[in-house]
C-alpha cells in the first residue's frame, strides 16, 4: 500500500520497469502505463486523504473504462504488469503481491456465498489470459496460472497450474 511520496516513487518505478515503458513516447501514448500511473496516484492521494484523490479517482475510472479494466486501488503490489487491453476484473478486497503479470479476460473475485472470501496471491505470479480465480484461496509465490484456468482452491509456491478446475502440472 502506498503511504507516502517515497512509496509512490518506488511503485511507479517498479511498474514502469515491469511494463518495459521507456521514454516520452511511452509516457504519453502507452495507455496501459497511463492507467497504471493514474491507479498509483489515486492510491497515494486516497490513502493520504488528499483532495486530489477525487481528480485521480476520475482519471483512474475513465482510463479503466476506456481500456476495459476494473482494478480497484490498494490491490496490487509493486511491479504490476498488465499485458493487454481488455476485460480485467478484480475484487476490491483481493490482495496480489509484487511483480504480478496479468493478461486479458482475467477475473479475480469473491465466492458466491460470502463476498469477503477473496483470493490472496503471492509475489512473482503470472496470470494467463482468461484465468478465473475466486473464493477464499491462497496462491503462493512464483506461481504461473495457465490460460483459461479456473482456480477455486489454494496452491503452494513454485508451481504451474492449468485446467478447469486448476491442477498442478509442474
């Protein structure tokens, strides 16, 4: 969670590195990088209760609508990398660690029975296109989730999971 200006600088630096955004062209024309900057600044100003939080909330939501992202604040750690435009939906109570790479059509949501039952995902995770993660599950560090996988149970660290329902393959 971004609590001060130094945290904001670190988060933005790590996100920029993860995306591979370089130069002024990326600053102005890479819409995913623009979205991530707005997300992080919204987090910063929201957590500080600054009046600028309303401006960055508007900007964050507008860019999210344009790109198809429903990513609330304070969910992702440092080094977020969004691979493509398109539908990405994340529950606001979910927690995802550092260095996460997330693809299009991913849904990280709550269980049907209780909206407080949301996934907790570790560091250095790869979430493939179309993956669905839901319920009170915990995914360890260094986990790769294959395309179109449905993850409804917890998995340990250092594994690759695929399938419907997801299972360990490596």
